[in-house]
C-alpha cells in the first residue's frame, strides 16, 4: 500500500526557527529572548495570512520546553518533550481556535486550566488563533488572566486583523508584526521543495506562482501542488500561465508594440482574443498599467530593484524602455488609471476598453502636437496680445494701395517729426505731391498727437494682416517701436489680496459669460482665493469634488492671470479646507409668542381682545 499523500504546505511546514522563510527579524528576536531568559508572558503575532504566525507560535512553544536546546537556541527534536510535541501528545501546549470558541464560557474554561502547573516541562503554552474573533465579553473575561498569569503560563495570540483587538489586550502583549514574504524568498523555497519532490520546474514558472500568491507561502505551495499534478511534474512557464489563467508579459509587450505602430485594428483584434479567453476588463487594465509601470522603472537603473518580474523579462523591459519616450509612458499610465477608475461605472464595458486602446494608439500624435504648440508659444510669447506702435499703424494702410516709394517717404516723414512740424503755414492744396493721398488727411496734416492716437486704436488688425508685405527697413522700425510700446504698456501688476480677488472674479465672469459653462462657474463661486506671495495664489476649496474642479481649471486660471497681470512666473496652488464652506443663513422658526407679538403690532385690537377675554398665549 502506498504512503498517504500529504500536501506540501503540511509536509514542509517549518519545524525550527531557521526554516521559517522571510521572517528573520522575528525569529532572531525570539531566539535571543530564549537565550537570555527574557520571555514575556503574552505575545501577539499579527500579519497577513500564510506568512508563518501559527508556525512560529508552535516552534516557540516547542523550543522553550525543550530539555536539550542547541547552542543556536533550536529544539533538539530528540527529548521526550520534543517527541510528545511531534506526536501531538503534549499536555503542556494547548491550541484554541477563537473563530469557533469565542464565547465567555470558552475563555472561562481556559482560565480554569491555567491554575494547574505543568507536570512535565517548564511552561504551559496557550496558542489562541484568530483571536480577533473573540466577543467583547470574552475579551473582558480574559483580561485579568492575561495581565497577571502564573509564572509558568505563556499566551501566544495570533490574528490577521490587529485593529479589531481591544486596546486593553494590546497593551498586555509583546506585538510582533509579520510581513509578506518576498517573491525571491518564495521562489527559493519552492525550488528547494521541487528538488526534494523530483519536480522539474522553470524559474519563470515559480516566479509567476510567487507573484500570484501575493506573499502568502501557503497559497504558493497549494498552487505549485495543483500545477504539478496538472502537468505531471513538469512546471513550465507556458503551462503555469495557462493553468493559473493569467495574462503574461508577452501579451502586454505585443499589445504595446501594436499601439505604438498605431494599428487600431490589430489592437482591437488582440483585445477580442483576450476577452474570448475569459479575462475581465479590469484585469486587463490593471495588468497593462503594471506593464507601463515596469517600463517606467526600467528607464532608470537605480529603480531596477523595484521590478518584480522574472530575470528573462527584466532584460526585455530594459530594451523596450529605451525605445519608448517617458512622456508616452507617463501619459499612458494616466489614461489607464482613468479607464480603470471608470470601468466599474461604464455601461458598455467593452466599448470603454476599446476607447482606451484607441486613445493610446494616437497618444504620440497628441504629445507631438502639444510639444509643437508649446515651442511656438516659447518663440512668440507676446505676439497675439502685444499692440503695435501708433505712428507706424497710420502708415500701413497707404502702403497697400500705393507704390512702394510713397510709403517709404511717408515713413521717413513720420520717423522725422521736426520737418513735418516745421511746415504748418503752407497751404494743404498748393503742393501737387500730396494730392494722391488726400483721402487720408489724418496722415499728412500736421495734426496734434491726439488724432494720431485715435487712428492707432483701430490699426492693430491691419498691421498683423499686412505685416508680411512690408520691407526690411519698415519691419525693423516696427519692431523697435513695438518693443518701446511694450515696455510702456506691459508693466507688471503688483498683486495684493484685493486685486487677486478681482482677478479671480474676472475669471469666473469669463467662464460664466464667455464660455457659458454655468455648472463650472457655480463650482468656482464656492471657492475663495488667498494671496501667498507676489507671484503665488492659492485656491481654497470646500469639498473633494470642488477640489477636482479646481485642479482641472488651475492651468486655465494661471494662463488667464499671466495675461491679465503680466506676471510670467505666476503660480496657482489648490488647497482643501472644508471649514471655508459658505454657510447659507437659515430661516429661524418663530415661536408662538413672537407670532402673537407681530400680529398684535400690526393690529392693536387683537391685544385688546386677548386682555378682555383673559386669554393666554399657548407656548
């Protein structure tokens, strides 16, 4: 008859502190406490499932009662106490499952046993698993015994939810926080078990199992047993991915290449193939976002240690990361995050996925256009808002309807004002040359500066439309005079709290009147503005939704403020302050006596009627 099969999680359960995987910070502390005889009367082991809490509790209970411990403070495994523990016949170690024994009577029975000293060995150890399941009354019944137990009693409590335990219990225990086991530690432990079980396993397959277990050794061992039975002892990467039904990195690499080539048809066909295999949309988005994160980390060799991928895929990630711009990766992460957040509320989830992939297809074009527009704005920052000089604007229109010689002389006349002002006594009709330009008397008459300024008020559009037709000399003169006028007209505004509030009010009026976005304007009305410094403003929001609107409009308000104030380094910050909510005045309900007094004031006969009949106001 063949030997009974035992699952790996039980067969290879650690029996000594040295065989515990990934919890060296706890096992070392416990061994030192045993060596120096500084054992506490109560311990609390807390952490995620499958990381070794109950295992460490049993090893501690076995070691402190061992008759011949090793120099490294491990149980010998040969004395009578160790043998009785191995055969589960020890009377000094008690295990209680608080999930099914959580009443006051169960705790009362336990405290009754504590009164009796151990017949063999030095300590009686009580291991209470899932202690957070105890009722409040049971906790209260356990308090006194836990605080002042006999010198031979040691309590070891284990839980996955420390926050559910009463603070009075926590204060009486030494707390040990178990951490999730690292992927590399799980892979190494699984590889050793595969060698002992004669299972041929690829390292990438074990890495996938370790990632899927999320730091839980028990889950990793269970998955390995299941896949080994499915593949008849041959753990390959392809079979592991197929059996666990997960999307591997190869699919995401292929999808990323299709998106970069702007092949919408190929991307949608690959998405259909993935959906046909039974994968949910949120799993696809989450995995693709993880793929983009790995690409971003691969941009910098210093962040290579943050990559939780097999060694074979690590090299491929580094190669792909050098081919993809960082702006594309960051923008893609943002798109995938938005799509994942909106997936749950989307009515047509497949269309939601397809739209996300289409946006990723054309993401490079959007980024290139934005970069091009940004470079144009840097080259010509004030061209769209800077007014031209008044004297040159009066000369532009004659240039478009007369030969080149005429405007040149006119420009010379304007550029040299003393000769033009020196001939006011000559009749305007005697010289024959000015007759062709008689339809523009405001240009030739030696008028005072105010009429010239009136003409300059309507000239800027003509200057911009005719600018390419001007000669080099006229362009240079226009540029010089435009720079002079910009120095005079583009003065930087000095901000204070009042001018900042006026600027924000102008922006709200622009949103409400010009753009006609009434809901957005209503959200802006709920905000207030503070002046932080001469070039820094702060929008104060009253709710999280209000803060989202503020963050979306921060750039627009910043650009609006830069044009209005001529402050190129103007910055706008956003802060959430629920106390800044503007409370609307509530109407107070009048009492019956107040209603009577108001009515009596309006009609004095009512007071006479009440007094004559000796009536009382009903309070």
